[in-house]
C-alpha cells in the first residue's frame, strides 16, 4: 500500500520542486523576471567586482603624482582627459580613474561594515526586546525612539564629532549607529508577532525550552524584513558615509581615495576649473546607491507573501 | 484516581478599567486513563480557553486562573514554570486547529520531531531521527525518511496534521488535548485524521480531550461528552445517552441543527435562535434562557445548578422530556 502511494506521489512532488516551490526558489524566480531586480543586481554586481579587483584593474597607481608639474593651481590649470589618463588627473596630478576604482573599494568596505555592525547591534537590541517583552522591551524601545527622533545625518555628525581624531572608523561607527534603531525596531516587531504565532504556541505546548523557542522558532522567522532592510540600508550607508567625508568628518588623510572626499574637493575648490572632478565621484555614488536600492526594493517585493502569484 | 481531575476551573480575563470577563466558569471534569472526553460548544463557549488553561498556555498577563487541575495527583496550576515546561510534551501533548500555522515554516519536519525527542527523552539527534521515521510511519505518512527533510509547506494539509499528531505523541504523553484538530481540513481528510486519532488512542492507551464544535466528531470518537455554554458545563452524558436523549435544550438544539441524510427534502434545518452574548451573566438566571425555547420565568431569575441526571449531569430548570414511547422524538 505504502509503496503504491509513493509511486504515485513522487512525480507530483518532483514537478513541484522543479517549479521552484521553496520560498527562496520562488523569490529568486520572481526576481529574475523583474527588470528592476536585474538592473539593481547588475549595478551592484559590477560595483562589487570592481571594488574587489580595484588594485588589479586600476591602470595607474592611485597615489602616484604623475602629472604634478602640469598642475598650476594658481592659474586654475588641471590637465583633463588625455592619453593614459582617460578621466584626467586631480589637483595633485594623480590618475582620477584609478582613484575612483580604489575609492569603490573603500566605499564598499565602509558601507558593508557599517551595515553589518548596524544589523548586529540592531538584532541584539531588537531580539532582546522581542524575546523578553515586558519592561526590557519598554526600556530598550524608548532608547531606540530617542535615537530615531534625531535626524540621521545629525546623529552621525554628532557621533563622528565625538572622536578626537577622525578616521575611517569614525565614519563606519557613526553610520552604523544610524541603522541600529531601524533594525532593532524591525526585528522587535516581527519577534512580537512571532510570540503570538500558532507555531510558537505549539512549540511551547511541547515543552521546548525558552532559549530554543527564541533562537530556533522565533528568530529565523523574524529575520526576513531585517535582511531586506539591510540591502536598502547599504545604499543609505554609502550616501551617509560620503556625506560625512564631504563634511570633513571622515578620514583626515588627503591621500586616501575616498569618493566623499573627492566629491568635496571637486565641488568646493575646482567646480569652475574642472567640474568633472566633482561629477565623477558624484555619479559613482548615485549609481551605486541606486543599484543597492533597486536590488533591496525588488528583494522586498519578491519576498513579500502578499505579492505571491 | 483519575488521570486528570479538573476542579472548579475558572478563567477571568481582566483588563484595567473594565469588568472582568469570565471565559471559563467553574468547570469540573475527570479524564480516566485511555478515556476520550469531549468538550463541545459553539465559538466563545470557553472550550479552547479551558484547554489552554490546563496546559498553562494562556498569556501571562491579563487573565486570572483559579481552581485546580490535578494530573496524576499533581496540581499543574501550582507547578513552577520550569516543572510545567518539563511536563508539556512529555506528559501532556496538544494538537492544534491549523496544522500549517502550527508548524515552524523554516525548519524541516524532521527537526521539529527530533527537537521534542531530544528535549524530553534525552535522545541524540541520530537516535531521534530513527525514532522520527518510526513515528511518521505510525501516523500513516508514506516515505517517512524523505518527509523528514521536507518543510511544512511541501506537505498537504492532511499530512501536516498527521505530522503534528506525530510530534504531539512523540514522547508518548498520557494525555493528549486535541483542539479542533479537523476544523481546517476537508471532510475526507477529517475522517482519516479522526480514524487515526481513534486508532492511536486505542493502541497507546492515551487519554484524549477532544475539543470541537462538531457533534459528528463527538459521535465518532468520544466516550463522555461535556457540553459547554457560556463557560459552564450545561450537560454531561455518555456519548450514546447524549445522542439518544439530549436533555439540555441547548444540546437538543445543537443536534436538531445538524443536517441529516434521512430528513425529508423540504424539511428545514432548525437553528438555535440568537447568538452567544458577549458577557453571559450566569448569576441571576440561566445564560441560555434568552435563546431557549423551553425557558420558564424561573430561568431568568434563578441560576440553575449542575445536578445528577440520568447517569450524567444537567444544568437546567426545564429540560427536554425524554420521548414517552420508544422510537419517537429525537433520534
């Protein structure tokens, strides 16, 4: 009897599996059909590849002052595009293209680290609040409310200003702190929903220990929105990191190839002479932020059960 | 001594600034080992709250539970949280209404079974997996070793309920509480699940509390039936007694409102008038009186007490009379 049943069942299940019936498979399938998702994925993919292999791809040494003797700042002369220097050079005679590429690495590093730290701390706070509820929840969430009440850039600037000597870490920490309340709130909300869910009640009715209920039953079911938010936060983290550098709260080292610093110098000092020096990093920042936003947005849409078709 | 003795179980839902709402009002019943006891009533009569109170699964705040729930002599309501956790799943199991939402969607079925075995029977993951295959086999899931690696959404509704039953019975509890286990399933699957429950209860000697609004389920499964209305037991009888001779007008009404195959083509279903009131006041009259076809003036003045009747219990001033001649009346 059983074997008969099996024979009948197998092909049906295989069909179901081929159709991508698992949650991840379904989401992937829907993303592949969406032009927005593909655009986002291509931009982000390209950016990540360029960033990782920047030192190999960069045609010139980004720190070498090749054409320094041709730069005459007093007369506003900075060499533009020419053979060997497709995007021209900056005010120190360094190759702009190479600096943009290496800057991508920096941007990726700052964006990813800031987001990861933000997610980690946010999960810790939101998880504690959602798992314990009661006064723990109240205290933590009031703290989060206070953080949310300060405009994000203002918060980042205040945090960055606390450091005596600004460095890249100043930027990372300042930007990650902006993300913390968002992630904490998001996770806390879905943890609370999980607390009242049937399967958590069922697990409780089986005498499953509280730790296992939180880590095995509540947390994995609550992470979806956090992951989506993380992709979106990557975009804002990149923008905010650039903004902090632009405002001079980032790494003080002028040698460093950093999009925010490059944009700041280009916009403040050379906009009449060579506006491209501001345009290039600005475009790079916009395109990358757009890429991550598109990807995150379509990921959210693909994972949203309400959109399931 | 009975396996489970529920005495005067009362659950009040309390909210600041509002009158407390008594969802379960002095319910008492026994469950003997191996016995199947039904708790029957419409939505809001307190049957689910009773089961959650027995398992101590009600929310921590916002309610007050009193009375006693003695399981093999130990009052569950007075156990520490930790001791209660140790007993849940090991001594008392529970099967819920909606099998899809009662399973964790992100964990394979197998892990959800082994989790309980590891927790209560101290098995290693490996031994527990072997046992899990055995359990799934027992509840009639074909190709169990493959099913272990599958996720709840990959199983059909009936399979999911079978898996849930396997999980609830994994540690061979002495008492299983089934809270509307067939409501979310279609009729043919319902019959299969009920047959499975009956078989498992007989094989393992597990006592079963069956919570349902479906008298068909009761007819097929229960030894003894408690009919609840407004948080109180209004009638208790052996199954055959209840169906042959319902004494309480409410029970009578429930039975009369079931469609029957042998009814004439133009016979209409007889509904019970009205619906359950929000907060039913049992003090100062019978809560069912406003809906009762048999209501007397006394019903609105004196709250009836639960008294022995015909081998069972009855809470009514003016019960339905048994038919005078055999063969007539309500079948």
